[in-house]
C-alpha cells in the first residue's frame, strides 16, 4: 500500500480572532499553528492503514517554509516521508490552484489511497480532495467517518441522519475524511526524535491564474447580554428558578 | 440566467434546496435575470411544476439516479451548464450540494465559493459574495473571477419563502451515462440504533469541557440532563479527543451544530470553534470558575465557580423543586 495524506497548516486560534489592519487575513502574531482537524484524522488513518497492511505513507502540504512543523508532526506520529510544496504566498492560492499543484506532483507517484480532510478549518472550501480526484481520474467519496481496506477495495462509510451510508471503491481511490473517524494519537518522544532525521522533499509549485480573489475578512455579529446569576453554590437557587422560567424544568 | 441545482430526498425538495431557490430568486430580482433549475432523480418530475416563478426546470428522470450519485450528477449538471450558459450557478451548501458543485467546478475548470451567506450586486452584476470561513466564526468577502460563478448557499443563511408566480416550462433532458458515472455510489444504508435524544433534537443541551476533568465527571451532566425536559449531553473537542465522550457528542466547527432553546456550558472556555456550534441556541448559560473566560462574553447567563461543587448542589436543588 502506498498512502498519500494531504494536510493544511492552520493557526490555532482559541478565544477569538484578531484581523490584520487591512482586514485581509487573520493576525497570527503570537498564535501557534496546527494541522487542521479533519486532516489530523486523515494522518492518523494513513498511519493505521500502513500499520495494518504494510507499505508506506507520505504527507504533503502546500504552504510556507514554516509548514515543515506540521509535516514533522505527521512524521513524528509515524508517516514515512514528507513533501512540501513551498510557497510563502499560500493565502493567494485558491482551491483549484492547490488541487492542480497537488495533482501534478503526485500524478506519477503511484499512490493506492489518497486522503484529504473534508474541508480545511480556515477556508472551508470543501473541494481540494474532490478536485484532485477528478484531475487524476480517480473515484472519490467525501466526508467519510469509517474506512476499511480489503485487498484492492476500500469500504468507506458516511454518517448521515438516516444511518451509515456504505460505499465500496476499488483502489486507487481518494477519500476526504471527517473528524470522528478516529482519535488521533500524540507523537512519542522517540517519534519526534527520529522524525528530525527524515529529509523533507521540497518543491516550488507554480500557481496558475487565480479564479477567486479575497477582498476582506470580517467578524459576524454576536449579540448576547450577560447576566451573572451568582457565584458558587449560592447561585443554585437562582439557576433552578431560571431553568424553570426557560421551560427546562 | 441563474441556474439552481436542486437536492431532493424521498421525491421532495430538501429545506436547503428551498432556501437556495429563495436566494436565487432574490438575486435574480436584483440582477433583473431569469431563474432556472435542474432536478435529477427518480420520481422527481412532479416537483417541477411546483417551482413557481422559475422560467424553466430541466428534469432528468432515471431510475438509476435514486439518491445522490456523485459522478452522474456532476456530469449531468456540467453538461446542462455548458448548454444553458448561466451567469451564476447556485446549489445548497449541504454535504451533497458542496460535493456536487465541487465536482462540477473541476470538470468545467471554474472557481467555487462554498458556504455563501450573502451577495453584493453592483451595476446589475454580482460583484462579490460573503462566505463562511472557520465554520462561520469568520466571514470572507470574495470575488469569483471565473464565469459562470459557482456558489453554494450556507444552510440557514436565508429562510425559505413560498414560491410564487407562473408555472415553469418543464424540459426533459436525456443523458447518456456509462459505467464510469456509477463507480461512486452508495451500496447500502445501515440504519443506526437510536439511543435517546440526539443533540440536534434536544431542547436543552448540557455540554461539558476540560473543566470536567475526566469521563467519570460526565455522569453529573447525565444526571442533570435527566432532570431537565428533552435534554441531551454534549462535549467540547477536548473531551472527545481525551476519549471522555464519543465524537458524536462534540459540538462545534468539526462536530455538530446545535440550536436548542437552552445550552448549558459547563467547564467550557468558549473557544470560537466550540461557540460556532452552539451560537444558534436561544439562550446560553455558562458555568465556569474563571470569571475572565471568553464564554462569559458569549453567554446570556453566567455562574462563576467550581462545577464540582455547583453541579451536585444544582442537582439537589432541582430534585427538591421537582419533589415539591
Ligand atoms: C480548527 C479547529 C476546529 C475545532 N473544532 C472544535 C469543535 O468542533 N468543538 C470544540 O469544542 N472545540 C473545537 N476546537 C478546539 C477549541 O479551539 C478549544 O480548544 C476547545 O473547544 C476547548 O475546550 P474546553 O473549553 O473544554 O477546554 P479549555 O479551553 O481548556 O477550557 C476549560 C474551561 O474549564 C474551566 N474550568 C476548569 N476547571 C473548572 C472547574 N472545576 N469548574 C468550572 N470551570 C472549570 C476553565 O476555567 C476553562 O475556561 C477546534 C480547534 C481548531 C483549531
């Protein structure tokens, strides 16, 4: 098995967003970065599949030099090799451009299974994996929450309100993964040490003409007025009254 | 012309489809343009005449197209777009709609704005769209440079209005589909055993976060939920990634989006990715020991203190009230 997993580096924004003065981007000064959650699960899935069926896994991202941090994290968890499509200008790449660069890079690499996140945490475009699949003429199921490999077939499940939708594709195939498919592991200290020795293959992708152009970012309105019901156990009588008032009791 | 790709379930239009039709009609009015739609499925033809106010509805009736068949749907829509040359194509921003239009976009090599919440029209043309970033905790205004402009509409961004006007012309479209167009298709649907009230059905949701400290402590939340009307228990990503709760309990950007009458957030800091999943709650009550926690800026009612003391006392108080 040869498995590819494509990830995106995103800022770990906690309590709120700060925007740059021109409102063009999220101000990431003092913020940490992480692998976007659905992709973190895709990484875990890739590692589990290789642990079970043997073979090798490759993690790929299109992003700045600093995205090596996220590639190293995937390597530390057990992915075998890493590719960085390096561009500092990654925010000007739309989904179509990213998909084209990925498809061109991996076209002749012979992957049996290509995993993506269903949507990235920041841009929420819902399309890079699907686009890559079409460009490589491979079948794709999006938004899966279970995956099993049997011989040359992949059985994937989507979680819908009606139940589990079961799909069966023959390999090679592409899947976009949703958080919940597994609980990602933390890298071990040994993993972190050995990941440092793995060279990251770096390439400079060429961006084709953009089809989308961001004008600005803005925060949606939030409007709630806080009423403090009290402190500690003294508050419970008031809370219970409020719950009754709201029809909860 | 504005072209709408419609999603159906059991031979009916889904709510997001109706919302998309409403948004399309609204945009068409601003652009002084016509609206047309595409219906694909088995037994969907009868829906076409009900789409009042539309100029025309293209119908593909095929027993093989029951439910969503991704590649076949994408091929049909791409061909229809090439033939009809709309300036804008709109689909619901659901799992099906986003998947469908992404496949159309790559086939036609076009940009796609997913999860739109608004449109900006200038000089009779669609200038830019507002779309969700970060699951809706941030909005992006973006210009689509390619033509036609493809977009999906974020569910609940507009409320569906009844369709009024004349009956549309119904066009029957025939398509040739081959094996390849069916290589991705649902093999079976395995129904899930229903365990209690789901997070989206519950009127009250009691959510727990890192403040709970362990899986055991969630029993307190279960007990509290058991005393409240139509209540279910939810969790933050910290609780699910620590295996305290299953991922299906997670509320937030990468979990479930809930809209109960009341959300009780216990030991939860109020991170934006969590709050985007519960912002549609009518009321939010937060219990947190840190008076500076961001949740207090996003709640209607607050209790400051240690949940391990407050919850047992509250449970006792409610039991007392109910017993009385
Ligand atoms: C892209 C992305 C997507 C994400 N998606 C989600 C998502 O879908 N859902 C989600 O929940 N998170 C999500 N997160 C994570 C999110 O950013 C936060 O890390 C998470 O919500 C924090 O969970 P928490 O509030 O339980 O923990 P913390 O932020 O650690 O907060 C714990 C709170 O408990 C309080 N507390 C501690 N002890 C007590 C006590 N004894 N009594 C009372 N209060 C106490 C503390 O004061 C603190 O405020 C996502 C993050 C990213 C980057």
